[in-house]
C-alpha cells in the first residue's frame, strides 16, 4: 500500500491511497465466506459453494463491493498512522479506481487536529478578587444557620410576610381544572418565591379557612408556560420563630460550646470557600490569557457538531428536567434566538480551542495521569452527577468513556502548570499563593472540564 497526504487547510487533509490487489486477498476471502453463509445454490451444501459459482450466480461485482467495504477501514487506518495524523470525526471516502486483479485507489478527506505552537507562557499576569471575610459575611452565614433551626407555631390571625401557611391549590386553564392542577396540604413560606408568581399577594391577609384567586403562568406540569387561574385556600397560618443567638443556639446547631466559637468557625469556612473561588477565578483568567497567546484554527464540521451537542443537551436534558421550552428559557433570560446562537457558538469555539491547547501542553510537558488521580477525578465527577462512585464508574466503563476522563485529568494538570508559572495578584496588589497543590489542581481540572465539556 502507498499513501500520500495533501493539506487542504490547517484543519483538513486529503489522503490518497493506492492498494495493490494482492493486499485485498484476506478481504476477498472474507467476502466469499460471508456470501457463502447467506445464499443457497442447488447441488452445493451451505457454506461450500465454490468462488467461481458465486461469481457466475451473483456476480463478481457483489464480491468486490463486500471486500472493499471490509478493507477500506483497515487501509484508511494504516494511512492515518503512517502519516501520524490525529483525525477528528469520520472521513469522506471516495473510491477513485477499482480494477479487478490490479488495484484499489481511494481518497479520504478528514478533519485533523491543527499543529499548534505553544509560546512561553511564564509571563502571564492576572488579577483576582482579594479574599476578605467581613463581619457582615459572618453574620449572614450565622443568620442562615439560624433560619434552618426556626420553629413554627399556629396563630389565629391573617397571614403576613415570613409566615408559613398550609394551603390547597387548584389551577384552571380556559375554565377547566387541570388533572395535575390540584395540590393539597402544601407548606409555603410567604416571600420565599418558591411557588407561583402572584401567590404572595394572594395569601397575605387571609386567615385559616379563607381563600383567594390569582392569575399566574405555570412553571411545570401538563400546562407549563400557560396562564392559569389559581384558587388558593389557607388551612393554617403559622408564625416562624427564630432561636436566640446565644451559646445555647451554638450548642444546638453545631459542635461548638459558644456563639463566639461558632462565628470563628463560620469565618474560617467562608475564607476557605473564597480561597477556592479565588483559585477558580485564577484558572479562568489564566486560561483566557493562554488562549490569546495561541493561534488555534477550528474545524468547521467539528464546531457545528459541538454547537448542536450543546443545544441538544440544554433543550433535552437541562430544560427538559425543568419543564421549560427553549423559547420560554430565552424569554426568562431576556435573550433573542440570535443572541443565544452567538453565545452558544462562542462557547463552543472556546471549548474546542481549550481542548486543543491543553492537549498540546500535555504532550509538551509530558504529563501523565496515574490511577490515584483518575480515581479522585471520578469521585468528583460522580458527586456532581448525583450518582454513587460505583454507579458512575460502571457507566464510564460501559460507555467506553475512560479515555475521556483521563483526558480531563491531563488537561487539568496542564492548566495547573500554566497557573503555577503565571503571576497572580489580588485587587490589593498582593501576590496570591494559591495554596494547597491538590486544591489548585482540583480547581484547574474543574475549569478545564467545564470549558471542554457541556452538560
């Protein structure tokens, strides 16, 4: 077999392959064997029909077609390996010449990873938010904890903001009660915004046993997105009572004996969270600077596939679970279809460029992924997916996704290398030490994974 490569553009090549006919022998034998098992000829046992009889009865052309279909993937792969190409997607194959007993010639056009030059990235400088935990931050954190330990007690009065009401709901569309439009005994905190728009005004001022009506657009169910007339009946009004902020509360809500110890722990936790956010911000901004340094051509077919994948995942997974259509989602976001299309395409371009650049860095820096790193990444991905580690691992193996996970870890390590070489300052002008190496790599993995995968 002989092959040659022609570069059509930075991301697409054409392979021209010439195969001597004798190299088709194995595929021809396989073709005769396959046809033998599929047909019957009077006077011959199944599977024992001579080749010349098959040629006479069914035509040599049918055998050649079967043999070529069997042989093409093998010869294409050999040509790709010989040229040391990194193909993206399936090739467009064209058989240019097939002479029985002489030769098989074909061409294959395919998108390939572009050759990239990674420049010196040690001069990258970025600014991130300073880690500052204010007294107000601590008070807010403790107040949220206090809210979790609130108690309720029924009251004989009209409902007010902050009260917890027990309600029955009935929704009608075009005068008809929906099959899934009735809900009884629903507990709702007035002002929480957790139910339908307009419900707060409808229930405020009602006492137990009283009812009111309001109009609202349904967020889910069989009539999601439609205007409904909703009747709400209050069956109980309860006042929320917050515990006193004292040492007794600290003992109730935590492992600490005093309120001061609880607040000190809250301050420490908030600082840790802000440090992680700061590390993530550093990854984002360093990655943006890195991408600015590298010229990355993007294959159009790959880009279109990525855009379509992102749209599909949004519409059929994320929005589908929320009971929203794409049009309704865009309305809520205040975006036009054109703006959505532009943003999706820009995100897809960034994702592809990120993967190409970080993969090139993995090769340049000779980074490897060990079993421990892969396991830790798998545990984090399982947690974010809502699956147990065993379930997630099984799904990954069965779906043949292990190489993808390895790639995610490797790209995270590559980004961490660049961040380590960069100068990171906070808004106070102080050099930022991103701290624990494992946390830094974890943040980098999360950033690299988010940019190169969607949904």
